[in-house]
């Protein structure tokens, strides 16, 4: 994996230098702009991994069925308000978390790509 990373870094460096020329300032500016452009992608990928992990934990905690008969949610949780407990446990579905969380992450990536495209065009 380290070798692949080394080859990819050298390839990117050579491509940037060929695209910009021999100006060290322009090469550094383009490299910095590429780094800044990659930050939303990295954050979105990490966020998607976090959402998947939370959904996995939620599936283990309450199960996958829509209204679980038994779950590992503590009995003390909303003991005095059983109707509210039923609603909260029912809404906390791992599939809903996956669809909403991953959908918003993909939408954020798409909007970032559109913004970058418009910035390049103008």
C-alpha cells in the first residue's frame, strides 16, 4: 500500500508540474487548491463511515423490525412515558438512519462537485 501511495504521489506531482510549468509558486498554489478541494470529499467519506457504524450499533440495540417486541434498550429509558418511549424507539430505525445519513452525504458531495465545476468555469 505504501508503494502505491508513493507512485500516486509522484504521478500527481509530475502532472501538476507539467500542467503549470516550472513556476514553484504556481505549483504550490495548485497543490494547495487541490488539497482544499479534497477536504469535503474526505470529510464526507468519514461521515458516511460514521453513519454506517451508528446504524450497525442501532440495529444491535433495537433490532431491525419496525416496532420491536424486545430490544436491548434499557428498561429505565423513558419508563414514566411508555407512549413516548414507543415512538422514540420506533423512529430510531437503523434503515432510516442509513437512508437519511448516506443520502445527505451523497447530496453534499454532489453539491460540492457542482460548486467546484461552477468555480472552474467562471
